[in-house]
């Protein structure tokens, strides 16, 4: 929900407050240490980013995923402006959804993907990252003149990362700020990881949009695929899961949160959390969205 152009705090931070101040303090401490160090603690970063990934549940819309990432990315870097651009190859356009500036929701914007002297088209067409700490001095690496923004304030520094799905660029994720020299190389790595969360959301939405048998509630009725129809690799990975873990995975794919799964299986939410962590480990994934996508890719559920 929005009021004018201002997003309510609880809209920008769905499910974030439940993680508490301790999580944000840890993230800020890591980011401060990484900024001051030539060799950031990558293991700690991956762990913290995994916690952010757990906040992105399968039932969230793309706009909600963007809001979760925005609330998180501000703990990791200067994200005065944040947006996700979706590339439409047929139309030759980039649609910016969920554009947020200083906690304010800005209108959606469409950019010509072939327009010269714009950073977003350069990022998509060249399938390359953009790292700028001083736009006035560094713009010529990418464009011939400083672009004027379609929406929001003119930035002084910016990061752009292309989003890839099935080896094709399908969009980009960007953070920009009105302050010069705000970014370090590890911030680019963080943005890439957060971009992967967007890709998983897009991939899951695409999978769920495929024609299928629908229930009265309008959601897909998932079924386990017959084991004999699975590939050797798929069967082997599935064999690692216990019967209870399969039950939990099935309910994850069905879109249920941990609390609802606990109620359905008559166990505690903590027990469900333990099962999900075991599932992630055995499937070699880091969060529920990637577990769901892998289960579908392996044809376990149809």
C-alpha cells in the first residue's frame, strides 16, 4: 500500500522486522569491515546474504521481492536509489519496476533498450556490469554524455548488474546514490547476489504461469512424479531426502510458510526450520526459493 508517492515503512520491510535489530547490526558491521578491508570476510557475507534470501518466500510478488531487497540492501551499501529493470526483447524496452528513492516509491519508467547515452541500455546490450564512483569523471567509460534520469534525482555514483536467465539477459538491477565515492568492489558482488534472488522470483513466476491443472483457489495442484520417470541424477538426489523432508518440500512448493507447514504436520516451527535446513543441505541450495526451483527442474513435482 502506498500513500501518495511514499511507501509505508512496513510495506518496504515485509517480514524484515521479524528478523530483529541483531541481524541488521551484523550486516552493518560486516559491510563496514568489508569497506575498510581489501580482503572482506566472504564467508560471513555469504551467510548474511543467505539470511536475506530466506526472507524472500515463494508467495511474494516481484514488487514485494524488490521491497525486501531494498530494505536489505540499505544495510549493505548506499542505496539511495534502487530499481529492477525488466528487458523485453520483442519490444526493445526496459521496464523499471519498484523504483525506490530515499524510501519513496517512484513511478514506473520505460527506457528504449537501444537508446544511446543511457547506462541501463548499455548494461543490457553489452551484458556487462557498470561500476561508477564519480559520474562526472567516469561516465565516458560507458556513454558519450552524462544521461539525465527518467525519474528521480541525478546520481553521482552507480552500480548496474545484468540479470541472466537461461543464458540470456532479461533485465538489470541497479543502486545509485547522490554521493560520490560511495561504492567498493565488494558492493558489486553483493548486488550480483541480490540480483540472483530477483531471477529466482522471475523463474518461479514463469514456472507457475505455465498451463496446468488448477485448484479452486487458482493455484497449481502439484503431484510427485513417478520415480521410474526420473533421470538417474534426479533419483539419486531425491533418495537423500527422508519421507518427512519430502513432505516438507512438497508443502514448500505449494507455497506454505513455515508456520502453516508446522500446523499441517503437527510439529513446531523450529522442527520445520530444521527440516528445511536439511533439505537445503542435501539439495545443495541456500534458500527455499532455490529449493523449489531445483525440485521443479529435477521433475520431482509436476
